[in-house]
C-alpha cells in the first residue's frame, strides 16, 4: 500500500475503449488499498490537430490563446476518465492544472513549473478520493493558463509526485520500458530493469524519446522513483532511480542515435580572441541550440570550427554563419544535413578506460568514418554519415555486450 501517481500518455488514452482500460487499472490499484493520483495526456493526435486548427485560422495565433486551446486536450481526457471511474462507483475528482496548484512562469507554450501547491490534492487523497489531473498545463502568477511544451505531461506527473511525496510515479506508455537501444532497429535490444537518473538524462537528451527530459531532471532533483511501463500489459517496466550498488555493472548501458542534427563548418577562421563569441552569439540570439562544437588546432593563424544544430534550424543557422564568415574573414561555410549522432552511455564509464577506443575500433571495423567526437563523464558521442546510423548502433550494441543472450 502506498501513494501512487500514475501518468497515462496519449496512446494509452487514445480512444474510449482505452480510457475504459485505464479506469480498470486505476480501480485495481485503488482496490489494493493504495491512494492514487492520475495525470493524463490528451488523446493521441489531439494536441497536433488543435495546433493545426489554430494555424489554419490565424497565421500567428496569440500564444496565450494557443495555450488556452491546447489545454483543452487534457481537460477532455481528465473529465472522461473521472466520470468513468464515478460510474464504476469510485470517488474520482478531475482537476485542471491551475486547480491542482501547478504554478508556472509565463512562457506560453513552454512554461516551467515553479512549484506545485498540492494542498487540495492531498486533502482529497486523504479522504480516499482518486484525483485525476490534466497534465501538460499550469497557470502563471496572473492566472493565465500555460502549457509546458510538447511531451510536458511527464513533467506534470513527476512534479506532482514530488509535491505530494508519492512513493512512485508510474509513467504508462506504449513501450514496455527503457531499452538498451531502439528495439525498432536492433532486434537484440534488451529491456533494462533499472537505470539511473543520470543515464536516463543523457539518453533522453540523445534522442531516446520515452521520457521527456525535464521530467527526469525533476525526478533527480526531488528523488522521485519513476517506473516506466506499458499500459497494454501487466509486466514490470524499467525503474529510473538514483544510482545504487546493485545496478547492473555494465560499463556501457545504452546505445542511442539521433538523426535530427546537422553539421556546419566554418573554414579558415582567424585564430584570435573573440571569434568564437562572434560565431555563436547570433545563433543563440536566433534561439538555436548548438550541440557539439569542435575547433581544430592548426599551425598558423587560422583554424576550422565545426558545430551541430538541430536539422530543423539548419537553413537558418547556415544563412547566419554565411554572414558571420564574411564579417570575420573565414573562407567558406560548409554544411551537411545527412549526419547522425551515435552515442554510448553508462555510469560505469566513470571508472573504466578504453571505452572510447572500443567505440572507435568498432566503428572502424564496419568501415564507418567518424566526423566529430564529443564526450561527457558518462557518454561518448560520434557523428557519422546518416546512412550508417543503424549499422553503427547494432555494431556498438554487440561490442559492448548488450545483446540478448539468446
Ligand atoms: N498532449 C501534449 C503533447 O502532445 C502533452 C503530452 O502528451 O505530454 O505534447
Ligand atoms: Mg510522451
């Protein structure tokens, strides 16, 4: 028995039959004597169609009103689940973000949670109510409705779990848990029983899409155990928790890839103070996130500078750098959209040498050329040609001993 937060994603509440199944699962958890707080996403596809509708009507819909619109997706599922539970004789109560006390800053469309004043939720739970909260939304200090950015209901769930000190935050989704790599491209991928917050953070930022990255940051900060599992079966999924002694002692625990990046190179940049600032300032001003940066050391007074940006920002970033290049006297600007970043992650790396070498050797054996390399304490990433991404992932998965035993 305990206090359990359950979050159901868009596919898990994708139609009425599925909402009914969610109701059954919530009821079962409650019947076992647990207190249950449920956080919901909108039905799969609804947020997208609301955005489309807005853009059909107005070229530049006001962000404040867009958030009022988008929040209705989650309002719908929360009401539906709550009335279903009621009809099954469970004391359920739905709540919108603001009613649940989810206070955010005023960045419409991408608001950050400041705090969750969960008094009302707590009171209801103490009276054995099942509370159903609309995820993905909150409200700013002026009382405006805000949304948290795409995929944000994971963050709602973890933030509420932290606020009410839940024993666990279960994230129900359409996959069975966190895998050592994408099972769609590697048939030997294995489901992990446990993964640490830090590994999950790296994997989320590297393109593993199961958990929204901000939710992992929250979970780590407030030490909320997160259980990622499927709403379509009863199997245990993957626990995302603090690093502990009985975690599988693998040097590398996961292999990820991301094809949504592009590379930009400035050739023969003057090698002097202030240049890097000139190259990256206008990119930052345009709101573009730079990921990897590599600057070579060359004899003489010029160097090459390479970095990656999200593919969606490639054209804009290239245009910006063409201007910068003229300004600072770099000879030319090259770009490549057809790249992929392949990474290996694992907390075990901290105490092991030779991981990088094994990664490079493995790629070399497959004749895959490495364009760029970057590392953190628990990750090594290589940029390769996009067409080799899958091959690289499979080869690394085998080389680091992650393949299933059969
Ligand atoms: N409904 C929102 C989205 O589609 C939030 C979520 O599902 O997490 O992005
Ligand atoms: Mg999601």
